[in-house]
C-alpha cells in the first residue's frame, strides 16, 4: 500500500539500518544451511526437536516448515545467534 501523503513518483522509503542486529540481512535459508553445516542434521535435530530436521532432512523441507511455524523459526534464530557467539569465541 502506498503512502497517500507522498507524491506518486517519490522513491520508496528505505528501512532503517540495523548495524548491531546480527540477523539483519541474513535469510532463513542461509541460517538453516549454516546451522546444518556447523552442527550436522543430527545435531540440529537434537537441539531443536522438529521432524523436518530429524526425518529425511533437507533445506527445502525445513524452510517450508519454518516459514509456517513462528515458534520453530524463533528457535532457529536463537540457535543461529548462539552459533555465531560460539564461533566468535573460537570454538
């Protein structure tokens, strides 16, 4: 929906930069791929017990489930942030 107070040829407003947000600009697909590379699918299923990680896991099936399930996506985002902290510590 367009803003009626702006002229029709005005450029779209840019979202505010979030330099301190480590999730800014990271796609869900990138998160799942990096988590699977770091922990493996078995490790990922142990940390977040959902079927898309445990039974015949793939990035595609995981994305389909996570896009429909907000609580699971929050867990993936939290584990992703934890993984980033562990990598910074030099694990």
